[in-house]
C-alpha cells in the first residue's frame, strides 16, 4: 500500500519568518458566505496589488478601491489562506511545534465542512485564458488545492490529526477535489504540473494508488511530462516555449524528488530530467536567471 513520505525524507521547506507565522496563526478561522464566485483571471493576476484590511475585505493598493463583495475577494482570500497553510506546515516541519499543525488541521476541517458551499460544478470564476479549459476547477486545483496538498504532507501524520479528522478530510475534501481534477482535459501548462503534483500527494495521503498512478502515468502525468517537455539530451523541443521549460523543471523536480523519497518502485526514469537540470545550471546567467530563447548566456 502507498505510504506517506516521512518529514525527514522530504526536502525540508524554508523556515518562515516569524511575522509570517504570527500572521497565519492570527487569521480568523472562517469562510466567506457561500456559494462563492471567484475573481476572473485578470483579477487573480492582480493578487500582489490587493491589500487585506479585514476578513474578506481588500483594498487595491494602486487605486485605493475597497472590495467587500465575495464575488471580488474570495479568490484572493483563498490564496491568502493557502499561503497561511503552507507557512504553518513549513513551520511545523522545522520546529515540530504541534500548535502549527493544529491550525493547519483546523483549516482543512473547515474546508471539508464547507465543501458543499463551494461546489466545483459551478462557474467559480470567469477564466479568459485558453490555458484554463475547465475554468474554475483548473485554477482551483493548481493554485489552491495543489499547494494545500503538498503542505499537508508535513503535518498529516502528526498527533494534531485524529483518525476521525483524517477520515473527514479525506472523504469531504481531498477525494472530491482530486477526483474532479482528474476530469480536466490535460494541457501543456505549469498549472497541469501542479495538478499532477496535487494528485500524487492526495493519493499518498488517501493511500489511493489510483490517484498516485494518475499523477505519475496519466495523459500528462510525470512520465509523459518528462518525455514531452525534454529531449533525450535535456534540451527543450523547439515547439515548447523556453519559459515553460524553465518552469516545468522546478515543478517536475518537486514531484520526482517526492517519488524518490517515498521509496515506491515506480519504474520511472529521471535521466532526461537530470540532464535538463544540469543544462539549466550551465545556461544560468551570473544573476541566476536562465536566458530565454535567442538570449546570450552572458550579459551583453
């Protein structure tokens, strides 16, 4: 049966700064009234401009406009909560303080309890990008649920979770989200890579080999992504944008490292991925950036 990688086996996340931890611990544990309508893609991309002034209330830093309607703010709110969950999971991984894991547990239990208020079948956002063929589900799976699943791996086996907590979270949150994400038509995007990661980590938590297999061997799972994105020498096929190559190395590496940490015998070969990582190291500019196609590898 599938087993969760131990915290010592997974690469340890960065220890968050103390103000980040304090902010995450202080955030009020409640959701906006549902059903929620998420912001459109253009508004999601303005995330850095939105300043939180109260629960479910945000101000545009550039214009000063205040948004209090859930239709405008819920996308931002859920991303903030996701950031908090990642912060607290990383803090627990580095310190072992159970209070951080308990707050993560409480957030997951709240999401599980509110699952029916945020049904995946509704148009939660108006995606304008052709890269979001399934609109809200695609964005939710990659931007919110994916990072949540990865954070969960650091706290899932802690004493903060009772067997009943795990049962509720699995049945009411993890499995419905994962199974809905499996219906998405796969695309050649970093969002799809996040979804593959989410399915793998969800499968580990659920002990579900089908979800693990989907993340690894699905139409655009880890195996297909390595073979599609990287040539045998680790370079990018001409038809694939160099910027995407750069992004996929990080996301695919995360999943590959997690697979190796579990000890699961998948039969996967990471030779192309290893060559791609070495290639990016050689191409890196002095400031660490990787040049886009047509750029020279040195300034000027």
